C-alpha cells in the first residue's frame, strides 16, 4: 500500500510539473526590475545590424528603458508574431510591413493618430499604415529597387543609361549580340519578375492621374488587374519575348544571380541597396550604378519601393507610455540619420533630405519626382499573398505555360479569395 | 487481483505522457477538424460556421489540387525508388569482403546530413548558372545543359532524386539487418535444387525480407507525403507551382496568407489521404504476408 501511495505522489508531481510548464511565463516580464528600468521588447524582421546606430541612439536618449531587440527572419515573422499576438504575449513594439492594415483591423495595434509626432511624417509615408484615416504605425526609412548596372561594361560598349523602355530593350539586344549577358535574374524566386513588371506598371499606369483610385477599388474587389494592368505588363513581357530573360534563369537563386552580376558576367541586375555590401565583398573593383525602370516615353523613370517598414505599438502592451516615447524619439532628424546610416534609404520625415551617394546618381530624377511606389505594400489589404501568386504565375509565363493575362487573373483570384476569407 | 492493481498503477505512470499526448497531439488534431468548418483567420475577429465551404474552395483551387497530386506522385515514386535501390544495394553489399564496410558507410553517409544542407548543396550542384556542377559534367561529355530546378517538368524529379540519394542508404541498413537473420541453410537448399541467383532472390530473399519491406515502405510513404524541408531549400515550390506540395501549400495559405481555416481544411484532407493510402498499403502488405507464411 505504501508503495502505491508513493507512486501516486510521483505521478501527481509529474503532472503538476507539466502544468507549471504550461503556465509558467505569463507573468514576470511585465514587472519593473529593481532599478526602475523598464524592459521593452522590439521585434523586427530586419537584422539588428541594420538598426545598430539607431538602437544605440535610443539607449542614450532613454536611460530608463532597456530595449530588447528581437530579430525574426521574414520567412517566419508573421507566423511568430501572429501566434504571440493571439496568445496575448506579443512584443511591445512591432516592426510592421504589408500586413499592418490587417493587424490594425483585428485590433492588435495602438491608434497613433492623435499623437503629436505622427504629423511630422509625410502623407505618403503614413498612407500604407492607415486604416479609415487612423494611423497605426510610423514609417522607418524607405526601401527601393532599381536596375543595377556595371558601369565598366556600359563604357566599354559605348552604351548609355536607357531613358525609355525601347532603349532598354535595344541596349539589351546590343549587349547580347556582343556576347554579353544583358540582364541576370534570380527567377527561382517569384519576387524579381513581379517587381520589374510592376516597375513598368508604375510608369505606364500609376503615373496617370486617372489611376489614382485604382488601388482602393482593387481592395474592394471592384477593379481587376487583368483589365487595368494588362497593357503595361504586356509591354514588360517583351523582355521574355526578346529572349532577354531566359528559362534558365528559373534555375537561379537570388544569391547565384547576385554572384553572376558581381563577377561581371552580366551587365544588369535588379535589386536594392541591401545588396551593395555583398556585391562589393565579391568584387571590390566593380563600378556600380543604379537607374530607375524607364517607361515608354522619356521621363524620370520609376523605382519600385516605398516605406520599408514601420514601427507599431502593441495595443495590449503593458508599457505603452515608454513605447510611445520610443516612437517620439524616432520622429527626430537625429534618429532618422541613425537609421539611414545602417540601411540606405530616404526618410519620410517632413523636409528631411538624405544624400544617398554616387551609386544612385542616375536615380536622382526619380527620387526628386517622388517616383517610388509599390502598390502591394502601400495600399493593398492582402498585398503579399497577391503578389506571390502573381510572381509565381509569371514564372510559368517565363516557362511558356501561361500568358501574361492568365498571370494577372491568378492574382485577381487570390485577391477575391482573400477578400471572401476576411469578410 | 494483485495484478489488476499493479496494472492500474502502471496506467497511472503513463498518465503524464498520455496527458501530454492529448494536449499536444490529439487536441490540436481535433481542433483543426473543428476549425476547417469555420471561417477562422488571424485577421478575422468573428468566428462563424461555414460548413464545408473551405473544402469546396480547396477542390476548386487548381493550385491546391496540383499540390495534392504532386505530393501523391512524389510519395509513391520515392517509396518505389528508395526501396528498390535499397534492396539491391543491401543484397550486393551484404558480403564479407575487404572494404565492404567502407562502401556501406559511404552509401549511408548522406543520411547523416541535414535535409536542408543536402537541399542547399544540390541547389548549387543543379543550378543553371555557369558553374553548375551537374551541367558541367554533362557538357564535358558533350551533352546539352539541363535546367534541373527551373524547368517545371523536371523540377519535382530533381528534388526526388536528391532524396532517393539521401535516404536509400538509410533503408539499406534496415534491409541488411534483416538479411543477416535469414537462415543460410535455405540458400544451401536452393543451391541443391539448382536455383540461380535471380531465382534465389525472388524465392528466398525477397519473401523473407518481408518485415523490413513493410516497415520501410510505410516509413518512406508517410515521409514522402510530409515532404517540406527539401522543397523549401531547393525550389520554394517553384517554378510557378510545379513543386508545391501539401505541406508548402498549407504553410503558404495558413501562415503567409492568414487563411487558417482553409489550411485546416487542407490538413484534414491530408490526414484522410495519409490514412487511406497507408491503409491500402497495409492491406496489400498483409495479403503478401499471408501468401508467404
């Protein structure tokens, strides 16, 4: 009998341990530590190295706040964030991107509209993070993507930076006639074709005043990509018809394409400032330039991009006052400069100009004209899944199984599906 | 009486593990059955019943149906190739000659590597970039380069080949263990009857390999149905939807798009598919067992 009692006790103990393991950590993190320092959790999908100067600056400005930066790679970010938010244990400050509107609609984010610092940002910076005229996050520096080119190859072949899309096609053909690969692309990922084609959509469609309301109507399911975007994307698809983008590129990853461009095996490659460091590491002698994607008519051209990401505050955070302080400091020129230092991009703070350097000289016109846009992060409610479907279908276009129109229809379908799901 | 009491105590001993199993496996499974009938999404605050709507959407979506067929194709092919190759390897390498252990460990070695490592490695071997090793070899012998991972017609088979390479050695070890237990007198008897090596393989070796065959077939079938990491490392489901599987679709729809209910419905379909497929295989294996015993 005694034995039995002991066994029973052990069992109960084990059971209790399991339960304790389940509920152990719900408290504790909210309490202030003894010296009055508040711990703030900031979760981001850009690595700490791209925020180092900024975090240091925050540290100096806020001695009584200890910011714990938590990096979660973008592949997993929404996954991790969503499950934490659903469990009511999300970080205090969240780096948000395309999914802001969805998170805001589900009441996870604090409304920042009435905060004073919000008005310091330009409207184009706040627009992606607003729902029904309420602002839920404030933008960090912009991201942008254009076409990198190897200045040495251009000079050797007497080629000028193209001002129109026809010129772009023409110089590409000229280069390939001379046995030089004009453009390399890591088309194994669905992103680059999607972005480049939207570059042309920016030129031909969004530059037009009449298209201003398209994105809102698209969100409501009243406008279709397959109708409005088709001419522009068809124009872009000439790079496939003319053999500038080839099927082999579907077997190339982003890194492999970068490698080919950096080592001078291709004259052009589309990407953004984040790639510069790696290119320089692989080939310190490369003469690098970037030009915006040109349109059919001569103009400044367009870059693909927008607010890179933004900071939002968890509505259920227990340190809202401190988190607001952080955002307030972020809205100063000093903090913006600290941000740009580790991650090139322009600032959305009203009246602030950032010098980006030599590489981006050819894009200056586009920057000045404000020609930087990416509809799926700027206005679309479920941007990421839609462009993923579109990009994947473009891969099938390159493989010769689908037409451009079908690719756009696929994206429309996903929009429709998600609208129904989120009703 | 004493025994019964003791049993009860033993039952109590497994209770913690059982509760863990309930909480971590049975409950989530039951919940995904439940959620598959609702409109659940992270971005949706109201939960409503929608009946079989998600299942209807699922079978209307060509991409999802393609993912399901890809998965079944992959699972069946890997089961066949992996086991045929493993049995052949096992029979040929089950000898006591010098260096044989070394050859065996060479064949087994890939199974030690992480699937992700193998995936990224083969991405470089099979790339269509100029330095792609496989294409360089083909070109050296005068062939045309093949777009292994970028051609939608080939990509799935390229991925499959790496997995057969990685896991055939693993299955082989199980087959070898089984081969060792076959009584050598049976082979002597076959020799006396004048059976050749092929006859001996089909009449003696293969029937007696039954336990290992049934275990290996089930393992590779279920493993094949669950394939995710190698696809993730090598093609990310591309080009287009050519290598999407049930798992990659589930993650794309459930986590990236936030269509949790839809992903739950897919999980239910997956559960049923695995259940039916493994039932069929088990029935088939049982019939085989009855035939030989």
